[in-house]
C-alpha cells in the first residue's frame, strides 16, 4: 500500500473524510489494575529439546561404526543440528507431530556432513549404509529424548495446572472454561471469568472490575489468560497488556472454529499467543535487516541519485515524500519515499487511498510506482530500525483506526515491525485489495515466523520486480 491516496478504499466506498485524522495506538496508557511488576512470561523454553537433539547427535557420532574423524564429525553434527532447530517451542508439543521436522533437520545435518567429508578427502566419503544408520539412530535418540522431556512436562502440568482467567462475553467464556476444565491434560485451571454481561449462572467467579481481576491474579497466582472472542482483545486491550506485563501468558482462542494445525491447540480450540515474552528472534531478524539494507543502500546509491535528479528536474523541489505511519507496538514513525504525487494538503495525504494510475503524474513518476522504485528510500527506514525488510506493510494512523474497528485481526499486525514487503504482498495483496485478507496473511506470517521464511519472501519479492504491477 502506498503513501499517497486519491481513490475510494478497498471496500469500494469512500471513507468519511469530514472528521480530522485520528491518532491510534498511542504510547500505552496506564488504565487497568496496577498489578505487581513481574517478568513477562516467556514461551516454553526451547533449550531442553535442543539439548536432547544435541545429545542425540553426539551419541550417534561417537557410537556409530565406520565414521571417520569422530570428534570433528560429532562437533559438526551437533552444530548443524542446533543451528537448524527452531528457537520457539510449543506449549505442549508431541513427538509424533514433530517427527517430520526433526527427521528433516537430521537428514540435512547428515547430508551436510557427507558433503563436507567428501570435499575434504574422497577417502572419507560416507557410504550409504553409514548415512542411513546414522540418520535412523540419531532420529530415534532425538525422539526418545524429546518424548521423555514432554512426558515430564505434561505430568508436571497435570499435577500443578496453571491458574487461568477467561476473558470475553459471558456465554462464550463459560463455554470455553467448561471445556478447559473437562480436559485437564492441557495444564490449565480456570479460576475466574472476566465479563461485563454476566447473568449469574456462571460456574466460576465473575470479575467485573479491574480491582477484582487484581485480587484474583494475586490470590490465585494466575499464569495464563484466555481471550475467547475477537472483541475481548479490543474491549480489554489495556487489561490484557497489564496482565502480560505482570507475567501472564495471554492467548487468543477461536471458540467458533474447529481446531486446526496452528501455533497451539487448547481444549480443542485453536490458540494464538498475543503477548509473547522476550524473543531472541528479533536479534536474528534485525541482523538480517542491517546487513541486507546496508548492502542495498550502497549498491543502489547511484540509482537513488539518478531518480532524485530526474524527479528534481521534472517535478521541481521536494523529491522526498515523508509521511507518518504506524509501526510495531503502535508507535508512529516517518516513512520515506520518492515523491510521485503531490496531495492537495496534509489532510488529503493522511486520509485518502491509493493513486495507482493518477493522470496528474508524469511518465517518470508512473514508472517509479509501476516498478516500486519509489519505495527504495525505505531501505533507510530499515537500516535505522523504523521498519524491517519483511513484515506487515505500515499504514497511516487514520486508516489504522478505521481498519482496526472493521477487522478484529488488523491491530494484531503490529506485534512485529512493519516491512517493505511481506507475505500479503507476495500473494498479490497490494493497492486496492482486501484489508481482511491482508490482515489474515500478515498474522499468519507473524505466527509462523522464521528467518528462512524472511529470505524466501525477499527472493519472491525480487522475482516479482521482473513483472512489476505497481503498488
């Protein structure tokens, strides 16, 4: 989506431009209970499964007959196995569910070892029986180790389930709480319902005020919060942020859809964590952003100068377009682009939609938009940390407010830094396309993030530049 706008929105109807633009998602206010400061609840630790994978690689390399250079091979297998392993663990994983991924990583590790051994000295080339035996042995050991860890974790949660609050409309919250209580194997014990429309038939205490929530959290040691309706995330946004900051894990459950493969399944409901704790993924993503954006800025420097010079000659001064956009956590930042259109005033710039084929643009401006070269300046936004290379496209405050009200999943896009391109864009969701579809693709990208996925999106974006369609 582009910075400048002059046509109706994607629903086909113009937005009401009579009211001034609104600023959304300001710095988080303090409404909600003053819960004691706690350490934000981190996702389930990935270290124990990683340790099991490393131990399996080490034992296999040291015990397998016919393997040359055992210490070096063992170190290489352990290193490759740990590098390929995901850094995010599910709350209650199952070995069989993970078997394809674990087997795939181990196969890659052994093929890497075989390639390096053959490259170093043909005499050290691994035979097919050795490769198959090593793969089978390491897979069996890794699954056995993970299975033991998971059984121990499930048994601990069954003996000492986490106290949980259920947030949402009373009828829905009552139904979800009953389902969770019927399935104690998920390690949750609802101790209260946060609802404003209770009718007195709830089997659990109903908490209608922030003070009651505070007492319940402190007295029961609440560890998890289940938001069971999209409206609950909006209505109780300040409360959920406060609970997350106090150390609770906040989950959004979809009570109206059957459980499907996703980040989590809780009592048969598909769950998605809304407020994860500190995540080391950010460091890897930021490193990729700095390296790639820095290199592209150097390589594209001459092209940027040529574009700026042509714009200056053909359109006069003011070749850089600056506009406020909303980034991660609702924080505003100034987005940079080459100016391809001059809005009538600041109000038009902030509150009108896309200008894909505006007749007032010169041929060069249309060329810049059609090839997306007008977006190149955003590499500077990425380099200085306002944005990422890959992520949800940022929008203006006015439209963030509109879309957050119309589409419950839209505000959740701001869990990750905004990006120049993203999963929605490579699926054709640019310009005057469905906002609901964009929000769904953006949230799916965030929920399934991996560094390799970022690389794939960047490669697919580069491929689309060969057949540009504009933004």
